[in-house]
């Protein structure tokens, strides 16, 4: 796989991933574009730069673990896994079709390299804690990264996990909150507001790093800060735009779970470039 | 016999649920609804729009929603809580057990997107164990309407039912089976066709498939009785015992894990009354996958043709 810390290369990969997302969901005629697009820079930075992993040897015991707890954003994960060489690129457009390895939500039965089958919100952080605890037991340098949605953290289990991680000082886990401010039925602030977010996590014993979730350099620095933080779990509160990169999807709750039409696909691809 | 059903495509049962809620809300100020960030999918948004002050948005927190609903219901409200079946039952089970079933609170719980027919979203959102879970809550009434007419009527009845109720609804549009004047009674199954050789018993969207299967079987000379058990618990013992005695052969078809759903409950009645040949048609000890709803139903053998295959197997055993 190509590994790079170079900004322009990572930006170019992010563009490809955005194109993949639009094409996949367009072809499937169903799926979740908004929350896939908001997480592009986060996943690209992790998979191409930050995480230690080997697509040629997915079972490498010392690999870093990645969990897409907000499993409905599967297209961004599938694109990144295909672009890094875990899975075939030429099948991306079979997303959500019967028999496809690219299931509607990440499914380990079809892609064994996935660390977790997700789609039921709220469980991924706890699962990651188990992996992080196992790494500690094994004296492994493996780190665990968990991407959460802001709507998702309304689930009580997230806060049980947050409390556990803080109390037990689990410093080999990093949560990344895709804080795009929109959930399924509308804006988070109208449904079940989360403010003050940084204070909530800090009070549970987490090292909180606020970051622009579309700024790759800032993300690189934030992940480095998380790694350097000992004795505490870290969370990146990534300020993102739902639907980022496609003007008519940006900040538009409609595109949480609605696929672009054929015309919209063309328009979106033109905009992404 | 089965040919008398035209089976024109109607609305999804989740939509009929949402419309019934609005009617209930108009007629009775005591009706309240809780949602967990799926109001557009469960159609509770219709109620939320009409009666915003009686609509409780709980965020993505199903367990919390169930207990809030239980609190509303125990304070004299006619309270509904709704989400995908998989989430409201799986995430809210402890709360349903302790705050609702065990406490004798008449909460109305509605799970939409049941079964595997949701299609593209795949198994994490599918519910192939909801009949089992709901039926294992002591004292619960469990309802699974086959079409929009049944759903509309049964939601309205459930609201004033004295105990806790779980209602199973589907995502996809389903054929209309019932005429507008059809009467439904909680706990009483409906015999849709006469028949003396074989009985097909079903619930939810598989009822229409059984009617289509019956048409095929009739063409082969098999006199086929079809029964809709829209209430799974308490189960209609009389209609089952009668079918067992009169046809001596029963096939149960359901969009649910075959070893823990409607079939085993029918079998219990059959063995206690008039033991006869039985076969069970459902999802076999697995989770399905993503795909178009009709493709998923086909791959996992939830079509009329598949039910007919199981029926022929049962008939062969009956002949000995
Ligand atoms: C337990 C559970 N409840 C409900 C859903 C349905 N659902 C899918 S996505 C979603 C909204 C998620 O919002 P957020 O976490 O903010 O994700 P993003 O904005 O990143 O797409 C909901 C309610 C689910 N998948 N799991
Ligand atoms: Mg969000």
C-alpha cells in the first residue's frame, strides 16, 4: 500500500475517496452519503498515515485496530480499505447488492479484515476498550481507533465506555467524534443537544483535542498529541461538515440517508474534481 | 379459494401505524409518543407534527426511551414507543422486562423494519428474533399485522388494550389482503381460505405469500387452508386446534428465526390438542444480508414458491 504523510498526496486520496463514496451510493441507489463524506479526512489520515497496519497481512497481531462505530458510514471505510489494498476496488459499485462483500453496514462475515461488524449504534467504543485492554495484557504496542457519530453518543453505553476508559486510564485508545452536528431526523441541537461536549468528555477523564476534521495537517498533529498523551484516553472532537465536498449535501440533513440521483452523482463528481 | 384475493400492493404497515397514531392523537389527548431518532422511518413524525407537545424525542437512546415510555404509561398516559424492531427490543429489553412486563405497565411498543425484508441496510438493522423476544416478556400481547388494514385497526385497539403490547411492523409496501370492513379482534386469528388437505399458518408479510402459495397448491389439487395469526400472543388455540383436526397437516411460515418464532408456538398448541404433521418455514439459524428486499426474500426462501416446496414436503409426510 502507499503510505504517505504528504499533504497534497493525502488530499488527492481524499478526493478519490469522495468520488468513490458518491459513485458507490449512487450505484446502490441507497446508503448514507452525509456521514461518509464528513469522515473522509479522518479515515484517510488514519489509514494512509497514522495507523500501523498491513493490508497484505490483515491478521498481523501487532496491527492498530480500527472500528467504525457509526457503521452506516460504511462507504468511506470500504473506499479506504479498497484504496489501501484490503479489498477489490473494482467491486465497490456492488455496494448493498445481494452477495456483495460491500454490505450496507460493515460485516465481518464478508470482509474478515474488518475488526467489527457495526450498524447498531453505541457499541463500538466498548468493543474498542476490550481490544485496548487485550493489547495491554499482551504488552502489544497496538493502538485502537474508534470513530463515533455525534448522534451516536446519545446512546448510554457510550458513556459507560467513557467512564471505564477514564477510570482505568486506557491510553492506547483514541476516540474520534465526527461532530457534524446532524443526525438522522435533523440537527443534533434540536433532537438531543450534547453541549458542552469537550467538558463532558474531560469530566469523564479524557484528554480532549478539538480539531478541524477536514484539515489533514491538524488531524496529523492531533493524532500525534493523542499518542503522546499517557495515563489518559484521548478523544478528537473533529468539527466536520456533514456532506463535505458536495455543495448541495453540505449541512443538509436530507442527505443523511438518501442516495444522490444520477444527475446529482454527475454534479457531485464535477464538484469534487 | 385463494384466487379471490387480488393482493394489490398497498402501503407499508409502518405507514399505517403512523396514520393510526394521528387518528388516536386527534381523538384522545392522553395519547403520547416517544421516538429515538427514527421518526421519519417509523412514521411517528406524522404524530410529532400534529402534536409536538405530546411527542417525546429521546435521541438515539432506545433503552432510555423505553423507560421514559413506561413512566408516561404508569402516569396514566396511553404511551407508544417506536423504533426499528431490532433496536427497541434488543437495546430496550431489560427495561421492557423490568419497567414494563414485570411492573404490569401497559406500554405500547412498536418495532418497525422487522424481518429481513428491509433489504439494503442488512442484518444489523434486521430483526429475525423480535417475535421470540417480545413473546418472552410475560404478560405481553404480541401483534403482527399482515397489511395496512389490519395494522390500522389493531394499533387503535392496542391503544386501549389493558396490558403491554408489542406490534411488529415492516418497512416495505405489502399487498392488501383485507377489505375496509374487515373486523379484527386481538387474540383471534383469521381464516382466509377454506381447505381440508393442508393448513398454511402465517403472520406479517408472509401471509400474502401463503395466499399465493395456496393458489399454486390448489392448482395441484391440494385443498389449502390459510390462516393469518395477526396476534401471536395470546395465540388463538381454537383456530389452530381446528385446523390440525380438520386438515391433519400444518405448515407455519414466518420472516423470523424458524426455531424461536411463531412456528414453535403453533406447535405447542398442536401437540397439546390434535397432534398432526407439521413443517416450519423461516430463517434458518443465520443472519441474512444486504440486497434489494425482493432479492433478499428470494435468497432466504421467503417467497410463495418456497412455502409451496415446504408444503409439498409436509403433504408427502402426511400421506406417509
Ligand atoms: C442503535 C441504533 N439506533 C438507531 C439507528 C438508526 N440510525 C442510523 S444512522 C442514525 C443517525 C446517526 O447520527 P450520527 O451518529 O450523528 O451519524 P452521522 O451524522 O455521522 O451520519 C440513526 C438514528 C441505528 N443504526 N442504531
Ligand atoms: Mg452526526
